[in-house]
């Protein structure tokens, strides 16, 4: 569905954006692939990896999702948008709350309006487990962003633009991940552990990109797609990276959860389970999405269901993580 189409990714020079561009160029023949981001240095560096001289369909477009007019210009003629741009550092968002709101909330609204008015076909926004029962500002802004994208389907009108959200946990190899942090500290002989009971969901960049691409084909508009991915305790993660180090318990940091949650008990009533993923359908809609998917391959999640990193039935072993990290 992406051949001869125009695809744009906001935050295109980030970890996800670069992997998305790599996968899209290697597996499809888009008419145009637009990298939209605000940092010209990162675009310059990315251009050395994916040069326009080699990839005639790639375009580098400097802009900020805060700038509505720039988005209108960038979205002209675009078929598919992946919205990956965000301020996602928890401490930075706590210290600079208005900046996080301008990018994560106001920016989301700008992306929505530009997509509708410029007749973009489908938009998928990236979310995070931190948007579920948020306890920090970053999570709160992403929850608001999720709500905006889901509700956008109600007023796309004759333009017919469809909006959905993809939500997953920690990404191996991404910037800001604890994995490179532990690898850096390995030489010191001491690894700080916030809470030895802490667990996290894990997904690779390639898996994240593949999940987004598949959901462009699945989406009807209004869904939150959640992949079934494995969990691991933070202590086992440290053992897989630095088995010979001392582990110093420093306590849970402000704004940090002990376990990640991607589907709450309240969302379960609107959630359908597929073989490899879940779909949370909107509470307010004028069609019956859940009924149309109940068949031999799917089932409603039971009342009280909760999908969190501590009650997961999929776990990564220390040896498995060692192998995964080699490919990050």
C-alpha cells in the first residue's frame, strides 16, 4: 500500500524515524519519503546515511510540529503520516512543562488539523506506556495527545482522514534507553538499580517499525494498537549487560513507575485480543468495531483484565537479552 505513495514521518531524525526510513526504503517503493524534523545537524548526518543522490525519493524537510503553517506546507500531497515527534525526557518535561505541552499537545493538534485539511489518508501517532495512568507530565501530555488523535476521527468529515495510535514500551537501542546507560557505566564496576522489583516491557526498533507499518493496513480509525511484547526485570537487565558489576540500590526516582501498564482495567471493556496484539477501541464511536472483530481468531478481554509488565506471560531471559543487545 506504500508503493508510489508519499509518506512523511515527523521526528524523522530520531531513533524510530531513522529505522522507519531504512525499512521503508528497503521494502517499499514510495513516490516520496519525507523526513520532517527541526534539527538541521541531525538531518545533515542522516543525509550521509540516506543521501538524496542515492535515494531519489527521500526529502529532508526542516520544521517543527509547533509551527502549523510549516506542517501545512509539508503535508501537501502526503498520503501517510507517522507522528513520532515528541519531547520525551521525563525530568526535562517536569522542569519545562510548557515546552512539553507545546510540542506534545499543541503539536499533536497541529498535525491533526494539517492532516485533515491537506487530505492525508492515514495518520498513526506513536504513544507510550507512560500515557497509561500517567504520574508525570510527559505521560500526561501523551495521554492528551492520544485522546486528540482518537477524537480526530469524529471531525475529519468529508476529508476522510483516519487516525490511530500505536502504544508500546521501552525500545532497545533507542536514545534515552537504559541499555546504553548501563553499558556506559559497566566500566565503573557499579550499576545503579532504582528498584530490584521493577519490570519493563521491551521491543526492538525493527519490531516497532514493523508494527506501525502493519497497522496502517489494519486501521479503520480510532484504534489504539498494543503489541504483545516480553517483559524483563531491571535487575536481570543489569545482569545481562554487566554481570560482574556491583548493583547499588538507589530507590525509585520521581515520576517513575515500578511496573509499566499498557492496558488498564478500565480500558479492558473496549479491548479485543488478537494473536500477537491488542486493540483498544474508542469509547465514543458511531459504529461497532468490537462486534465486527469477534470471531474464532479474536476475543474480548475479560472484565478486570490488565496488561502490565509484571503480569505478562512473556519474559526475556538473561541469555536472550544478551543476544538481543548484540543487534541493537
